[in-house]
C-alpha cells in the first residue's frame, strides 16, 4: 500500500515524537529512517529485557558503530532508558535519538532532565484532509475519524470500536493508572457530552456519580494519553464580558463518536454538529503544530452567548472561523462573526458550512467546509 505523505517534519537533532496510538508515528519513522537502529518496546520480550537492564541500550549502540540514528518506540514503557539516552547524547559519538511515545505521564515523572530542554518535542496528529487529497471524504471522516490506523483498516468501523478499549486495556488498566476501571469508562462516556462545549467538571462528576477531584484526575490521564485537548477563551484586548471555561475536544472526531452514547432522546443533528466542529478543531490543531510559526488556537464567546468557534492568533496570522452544520446560510448566522469583527477589525473571519458554493454575505466569506479543510496545507 502506498504511504500517505505527511506534513510532519522532524526537528533537527534528537527529539521526542508524541502522538496517540495509531497516528502513524512508527510508519513515518520507518519510511524516513529505514537504516536506523530500532528498539520496539511494544515487544514484551524487549520490554522485559530493558526494564531489567536499561544499560543494555549502551551495549546495543556500542555493538553497531555505524549507526547514527536510534529510534526507541514507545519509550514510556521503560522510562529508565532516558538516563542512558542522556549519557549517550552527552558522549563524543554523533548520535540522533528519536523517542516515540503515546503517553506523557511516565515521562513527566521520570524524565525531567530530558524534558527540561535537551530533547525537542514534536507531535504526530491524525490525517489531515490535504494529506489524503482526493482520498479524503468528509462524510466518511465525520463517521470514522482520521486516525490512520482506523482510516486504513479493512473494517474502519470495527477498528474504531476497538480503539477506546485498546487504551483502557493497554494504557489505563495495564499501567494501573486508576483503581476503578469501570468508573473511568463511565467518565469517558460522560465527558463525551462536553465535546465541542465549555467544560464543567462538576457537571461531569454528577453524571459519573464520582467526586470532582477524581474527575480532574481522570481528565489529566486522558490528556496525558493524548486522547483529548482543551482550548481557552481568546481574551486579548477584550471589549466584552467573556466566559471563562475552556472547551473540550477528543483528539479525533471518530473517537468522539465511538464514545458518545446515543439514545431516543439524542438528536442526530446535535451529535453530527459536534463531530463537524471537532473535525475542524483537530485540523486546525495539526495545522498549527506542523506550521510551527508560533500560532495558538482559541475560541471566543461572550457571556451573552455570541461565539466564534475558533480563533488562531500568532505573529503573522489572526483569524476567526465559525462552523455551521447546514447547507444553507442566512445573514443571522453571521451575528457572532460580525461582533468579533467589530472588536477585532484586524482579524480575518469566515463561516464554514456544508454547502458546495463559496459565498460572501455582508463582507464575510462563506466557505464549504470540505474545501476549507483541503486548503489547510503546510509547505514541504
């Protein structure tokens, strides 16, 4: 199968490559550095050997003097290796280490020396529409998401259903991150109702019937496993009273849909709307990371209820977008963007919708969502 060309570009020198399981870290590394010395810590035997004797890494590298690049896959499985990596980086031998991980929890506890600045950090995201090109299909992406493991699977729906249980079993349960795996599973479902919405931890705690502090801890685990992210309110030079809560998103819209319970009282258009917003969010997040030009992702919402779903702000870009799950747009749909433009005339604004035509209403561009996502490209 032909590999999809990714927008991700590696930093110069040694670095950590983070990303949830299935986002294509190993595939990209093997195609980029096919001659690298490779240590796969998902292999149970290798994991046991290096847990018992982390210094064996020094012996492995010494035994292959021609090696210049060393990849350690899922390094969080044996955090003690990081001390050996540190020593090897400081040695006279020119070596580049690429350390991948799908969890930052153990590394934060055990690798403060490296995380403090000796190794750069980068992140691999799910596919972007522009990476897939003609293969991208908006409706398919809204149903199964864009995690490469799922997108390329013979049965994407079945693979997606297994994805959350994979994390529960291999990351949460195996690492004993929580005492009550059932309560954590309830939390994963309950917080799915907050996808694309302001996050209220007290409300989530009531829904799960567990304490708020426990919910805070569970959310920390979810973020450490790189399964979710939050965006904060854009408050710079604010002229109106704004809300304070962050918005919550699962990292991939397919994962959100697999965890979101549905029933007779659920409106499909509400779930579909949050899926569309999440798809735009994950694209903007990946685009910002791959561009690496100092932008940040926010949202804007006044206490009176006017909301612009996404604001990107940085040294060379200031833009706001609102997402509508509708094939038709009326002037009233532009109320929030007009308010935002009044406060920030410097910003570019646009509305994204499910129609097929590019429009302009009251001076505001109205762009088909699929065209917008395909247009988020990164120079190679």
